[in-house]
C-alpha cells in the first residue's frame, strides 16, 4: 500500500481556565508531501454533540525528511447557552490537482479525549513539539517541549544548543513537571497523560542571540539514547530578517503621483520592509525653501499604517522646478543621522552637486548598522571622485563592533563599466543583488578577483546597487526587482530592488 501524502503527527486537546470562562484549545500537526502549489489541507472534527466542522490547516515549516509541516488550531470559549466540544473525533483531507487523500485511521477516525494533553499519532516516539523557525520578537528565552512516550521508560532529556554555530555548545536539562499543563495553559491535564505521553520541558536563555540551533537527546531504559535532531540537520530558529528596499523615485515625472505613492506604501507595508533608501526625492522648489508637506518620501510615509522614522536632505534643483534629494525610512529608531556633499560641486543649480544621506540604527540582536542612500553622477561627470569621498566617509563612520554598513542607491554606472570594475578593486564591499541573481559572476569578481573579472558582466546595464561591508553580521538571502509587471506596477523609470538579509 503506497504511503499517504499526509499524516497526523500529533494532536492536542486541552481545556484552559485562564479567566472566568473555560477555553478548549485544539491543535493538529500534520506532515504533508510536497507536491507544488495549490494544495489545501482541511481537518474535519466533531465534538460530543456529533456535529462535524471543517478547520483549514496552514503551512508552518519545512520538515527535514522533505515533507512540510502544516498546522490547524482552534479555540472554543464556553458561553451562555453553549457547551465545550469535550472529547473529539477527527480526520484530515488533502486536495491537490483534482485529487483528494484522507488520513482517517482507515475510515475509523482518530479521537482525543477532553483535556488529555498531547497524543503522538505518527513519527518518532519522542519529538520536539512546535519547533518554529522564527524566534518571537523581543524574546530572551526559548521554551522547548519534548513529547516522549512513557513506554520507552525515559530517564533524562537534554537539549543541546548553540547561538554561535557550535563555537560554544550548551546543554540544558529538560524536566518532567507533573503540573506542566497547568503552567503552560492553565489546564488540568495530567503529565504524563492517559495516552502515555509525557512532556519534558526546558527554557533556553538565548538572551539577545539572533539565531539558535538545537536538538533533543532522550535517554531511555528500553531503547537506549534517542535523538530529535531534525534528521541530523538540527532544529533552527532565528529572529526576523532585515528587508531593505532601494528605489529611485524619478522625481515627480509619472502622471498619477497619488497612485504611485500609494503603490509604494502598499509594497512597504505588505512586504514588511524595514529600511527604505530613496533617490530623486522631490518637493516643489519654492525659491529653494522647498515644501515638506509635498515631499515625496514624506507623502509615502504618511500612507503607511504606522509611519516610519524618516531622514531626508536635498542636493540640487531637478527638472527646473523640484528640490531633489534623498531619504531613508526606517522601522527602527535612528541613533544618528548625517548628510553631506561628495561631489566637487555644491551649487544647487547644477545636477552635478551630489549629496548623500546616512543613518545609523541599532538593529535588534545585531548591533549598530549604518545605512547610506546615494545618487551619484555619471562616470564622465565625477563619479570616481564622488565614490572615493563616499568610501572614506563610510570607513570613518563604520561601526567597529556592529552589524556593518549598507550602501544603497543609483550609481549611474553600468555593471559592465570600468567604473564598476574599479569599485570592485578599491573597496572590500560586495554587491548583493549580483550575489543573488548571478552567483557565478559574483564568485568570479569578488572571490577569484582575477584580471578583467568584470568581463562576465558584458551587456549588464543595471545601475542600482546594494553594497554590504565585509565581516558584516548580515547575509543576503534574496534580492529581486519589485516594481515590475506581475509583482507591483511600475512606479518609476527604475524597478526598485528588495533585498532580504539574515542576521548572523
């Protein structure tokens, strides 16, 4: 008989009494085969009243054996004229590409008595519950619960963990607390429970760590030592990643500016972008005094559900009617901000006057991060001198012990140009969009560093870049244009690039 493409891993049925009204909480964990997009998983369950309900499950994480973890959770609050579900029966259905599969215990359905805690339905006889890949925002400790079948005769459970890629290894002793369910959710469920499953719990003091890797060692009297180490890969969890957008706003040249600003704000909110570097940020010239209420970055910021911290400055008059400059928007507060000309010219009446803005933020769990938003001149109009001044400024302000430095913006030089090649030779910064989109070329240029290495970029006309300092605590994991057909509509003559960084 072929293996089912979905299987229940465990079920939880508890009744909590945190307040005046009891709450029955149901949780279902399933392993689902990967079979492409468009599949749906539904848990069918009924309580003691015999009425059946459908509960949609959701993707939660990848499993080490190549399958996916899906979760379905439901809570019922006792109210006047109602009753709690009590004992439940349940099964699950997977739908994909016109086909359906059931895990229903061969048509008999599974059952979970009221307030019975957790039952292990398939998989190993000892496993970590809810190994989420995300560390909660602000959490300084990580609770780990290991469900172990009592017929193994467990004697001890240890959590082996590290926050620095095993440079330092730590071990925490998990404890079988008889009142674990009461402290976990004000439930009267027994531990071990009537299904013969005990919960061994530990709390790992991760403090400000950006990531953690861990595994459970289960010592038993009947089966020796068992491990839940995610198939040898270990369980991993990390803080939220840093998402950075760079975009040249094209001054005020599009026809429908309100739609343009709303689209950009929508993307920032929906994509959960942390840092935004804008170039060609315009506001009316107004005799050189400008008009902040009509500043493009300020308007975009005002359309965000929660406005970001903003730092902006201007360089010169653009298109004969706009005060044109740059801006940085940040979800995190600024520690320090600055701006200054990197060009020979400082006369605002020439477009070759080029100012750069910078901001320093304290990135949670990583330290200080410097961010620069730049719009430099063409090669024939002083790019090299401008970049040299900018590089000296970045080196001067670089945080000695922090997350690093990011340089984002419109450089007005092609990736295949001599000026780009010169950058790769005079500074240790690495270009992150190239790293993700053309890794072979990136390795050739930034790792091999052989003669004429940028020949591999012949024909590459991109002029928007994201540069990252060496020895940074950030690692780029994705980078792609965002304001393009099929994603968000075009809002400028530049596509904008969204990059995502892991914090190491």
